[in-house]
C-alpha cells in the first residue's frame, strides 16, 4: 500500500518523504528502497528504536551475527554461575503471566551482555532483535486484534530464538543494494500533534511528500501491544513512565484519556463531530461499565488532536507539499458509525489550515468486528499545502 501511495503522490529523490505516525517504519523503508530521504516521528520509544534500526542499512550482517553469537556464549557462562537469576525485579509482564520468569531472566542476562558490547550501534540492533524474538517466539501473548494470554508449553530457549531472529535480519540486510544504503532517514521521538516543536523541525522544509496512517478511533491500545518490548528493554518501569508515553499519543482509545485533555474544543464547531459525540453520550448513559462513558470524549479528543496535528504541520510544511493520510471508518464505539476519512476531509477544508485539492481514494472494504456488522471503508485522504 505504501508503495502505491508514494507513486500517487509522485514522490522521488528530489525531496524528503515524512511519516508523522511512523510506527515501526514501513513507509520509511519503502521510501529508502526508492532512494527517497525520509523523516519519521512516533510517540512510542520502542517504535522509534525499531524504525531507526530498520533504516540503518550500513550494518554488516556478518559482524552482527558474530556479536550475537558471542553474547549468547558469554551469557551461558554467566547463567551457569547465577542459576538464571538477575538482580532486576520481575516486571508486570511476568506478574501477569505474559512472559515466563525463566524467559525474563535469560533475556535480561543477555541484555546485560549487550550493554557491555563495544559497538553501541550493533548492540542497539541486537537489543531490538532480542525483544522481537521474545515477543514472537518466547512469550505467552498473542494478538487478534488485541493482546491476549495463551499457554505456551514446553521448554523455551531465548538464546535460540534470539539467534534465529538475528539470522533473519542478516538475510534481509544481504538483499539490500549497496547503492541505496546511505539514503538519509531521520527518526524522531515525540508528539506529532506538535510537529513544529520537535527537534530538527527545520528538516520539515525539505519535505515534499507526507504519507502516514494515524491511529484510528478504536479500542486499540498501542502501548499494550508493545508492552513486552517496552518493559524488557527498560523503556517502561512503572505506571508513571507508561503514562508519559501515552500522553504523547493521539487520544484514540479509552485507556489514554486524561482529565486535562481539551483538544475537542478545537473541533467542537464541526457539526458532524458534535453530532457523533452527542449520540455517543446518549448511548453511554445506558451502560454500566466505565470505559463506555469515555467513548464520547475519545472521539472528540481524537479529532481535536488530529486537527492540532494538521495545524502544526501547516506551519512547517513548504508550499505545494503533497500528503496522503490512510484512515479507516469505525463502528467499535457502541455501534456508532464514525466516517473517519470524511470527517478528516472536512477538517482539512478549514481555511486556517491552508490545505487544498482535498479528495478521498478508496483503498479497501472490510466488515466491522464490533457493534453493527456493516461494511466499513479504509480510505486515503489526499491533499496539498497551498
């Protein structure tokens, strides 16, 4: 999908492509394959770490594999002496049963070896490889679409799955043409609703195209999906640190709504948004569970945050920059239909945002999984800075 939209935008190596909600870097990788410099932003520190690793194509596969093998060997000696115990207290992912204690101990022992590695750049890639391997092959968690706990039977060797993941990464690196390995790709950690205030924001002056897919307004907690990696890598150690990450994110679900949020005030004048919020408030009054009462606020804050993002982008994007935002309609909040892309098109039509040539492209249709079983569309909102 990213490749097709880059073609529609006419992106090429004459300018930079930006993804303000880059996640784990799919758009950045696609741009780099086309020789296009790219700029990515994300509020989840694990996502930004992953994106940086995925666009660092100067890593030498053989050196990466050698360091991984040495880490495993050194960890084995350490484990024999310490009986797979570490001084790091078990995190919530162990207490919840998402990861076995033995897996946690072995993984953290290997992470300690990586901290001692001389090459910090290679060690960072291997830390990510270890986190991905634990989540994919050694954890008790599956996704469908939300995270849920399963029972994984039998012995698990973290060292084995770690080396397996590193070998996969090395195979990918060997396929990359050397001619595009040095194409620039910058990844920033921060709040995309404040794009103009991010470090290196002057980089926006080089951006000619924006391709991204913001979070959709639905019960999809992005910190929960990456909780294993966040805790394993020490990016989250308590509830306060988790809250700091959530507060940088778009308000797209009931688990990251806070009393001080007031972005809805920016879009309260839009009749379509106000009607949806009012309809949700009426339906939520009949529900006894607490999360339902947050749904109206989520929708209002979501579109308010999106508006704030567009306003910040309008301040830094150069004239004639072309943009494509992939958005999906939703029915997950008490069966209330939210035409996300159409509402976004109306937001962009606001005179103060200075965007033009705004239209929608249909990408695909699927069935809603919650609420009313209706067909909902995923669409790209295409527009240009004037």
